[in-house]
C-alpha cells in the first residue's frame, strides 16, 4: 500500500478534530458483478494506509484503500463490472 492514489487504490478524506486518533475497518471480500450477465469477480484482502492514524492539525487525513482481485477466468464475460464496499472510520 502506498501513500498516494494510484490505479490500484482509492483515496478517502477523513475529517475531524485535530490530533484525534482513528481506526479504519474494511470488508474481508466483495464481489464485482457484470452489468448484464451473471459473471462476477471476487475482490479480497482489503488494506488501508494508514490503518490507524491521527487527524492532522488541518482537521483532515487522507487514507488510501486497496485490495486484491482474484485471477480472472479465461471464459468470463467481457464488459463492465461494478461493486460496492464500506470503509468505516472510528475516532
């Protein structure tokens, strides 16, 4: 996991009181579903950087979340896949 947004992760802006510590909770796995067929791809091993942190003096902290997708089968449908996941930040 890096400390910059890349094509392999996403960034989320956490806001709150300066200096307060926080912890992130991520899903174990999700499914990305094809827009019009029953094909799906499993995404797992979610991780964040930082996982635990402190809100900066500006009242903000950027966290980066990434995951690993399963190997894509040869016979899977081409097209658009989508899925959702929840990032919970507790402070």
